[in-house]
């Protein structure tokens, strides 16, 4: 994994933690957060390729959608 991918996953994990806290949901174990962050970044890259857009904005939107499904 490259430097930028690592940074993107760290950002996604931070946004996930923040959203869990904001919604007063119990925080899942760290390995689960990191796994979900990886999936979110993968989806964000796919969406950015297909439609274009800012990767950070896409990550934020995906995190929000992810937690709505739970």
C-alpha cells in the first residue's frame, strides 16, 4: 500500500470515528474501523473514476451513508 492510500484510509477512519461519536453510537473495535475505512476508500476511488469529484467529499458522503445503513 502506498503513502497516499495510507493517508486516505487514516482520514476515512477518523471521519468514521467522528461520525460514531457524533451520532452517539458505540465505537466498534479498531480492526473493524480500519477494515471499513479501507472499503470506503476503495469505493470512493471507484466513484471518483466514474463520476469525478473530490475524493475527500466522496469519503465523507460514503461514511455518512455507511452509518445510516447500520
